[in-house]
């Protein structure tokens, strides 16, 4: 599963959107700078962080703050919802009705049984988009949020020894279709094929501090 990820404000913009609006990119840089020194974590009862996602409700991509995980009955769901298996979406494509890109420059997984945290990067820190499905949710106090769940797939062999699953990374060539295509089996199948083209560009290494937080990482801001 993916339970934390990073967004470095020094990213390059080549991997997120084929024609990203500069306002979206500047919004991402601003958020990343304000979040410096912290990894992005799921939202919940106590941790009320809202994280940037890219959606396309009309004709152009839009940056919006969102709740990581689904809200059900006014509370964070009791079932795991920060990640969604790609196989589940293939079997039940109704879950693809609303989609987003989650911008990141890294994600983190713990290798077991050693319990060592590892950092995954694309091209040593390029900006990329993780596929996500979204739905609307409301908290007990009546606040409404866009909620998101990152889509996960089986990891390729050169990464599977660290963790058996990884986010579905959406290359720029498919980003527009991922945001706007009709929901159905076809779009998730296309996304999985496109994601596989990025596999060899993913690098992984142990975190220096052996923790998913970004404390003491003066060389990189997340």
C-alpha cells in the first residue's frame, strides 16, 4: 500500500500533465513549500491535512485540496480506503466514475520483515501523477470534501522485493484521458499499460533516517 508520499517544490513539470496550466504548477510549488519537511499522510479524525490533487471538472485541469481516504457516514471509513486495487476497478468499473491525478515526486514503503523504509523516485525526483479515484464526502460537522484513493497495482520484478504493489503512475500522454474519459474497463486497462512504460524509470533506495517523515532531510523538501 501507499501510506505516505512526497512533493518536492523543485520538481520538473514534464511527467504530470501534457499541457499543465502554469497556475496549477505554481499552486503545487506553493503547497510543497508550505509543507516543507513533512511527508503527505492520510487525512483522518485527528490529522486534518488536505492534499493537492488535479481534477478536470470542465475544460482545463484544476488544482484542489482533497481528503486522502473516503468519508462514510460523516466519519473516515472503517474499511481501508486510502488505496484502491486496480484489479477491483477492472472488475467493478463503476468505481472509476470520478478520477484525479495525485501529484508527487516520491512515495514510501516499508520493506518487511526488516522494517526498513524505502523511497521510490522517478528519474531522481521528477514530478509524476498517481492515478486516483474520487468521491464526495461530508464530515459529522457538515463540511464537504472531495475524497481520493490512490490506485495500486502489482509491482514489477525489480521493485517487488521491496513491496509487492505500487501506485499506478500516469504518464503525460495519458493524463488528459485519465481525467476525462468515460468510466469503464477501457480506461483502467489503458492506464495499466501506460504505467508499465515508466517501470524502468522508477528508482528505489532506503531512506537515510529509516522513517517515512522528512525530518533531517535538508537536501530535499517534501
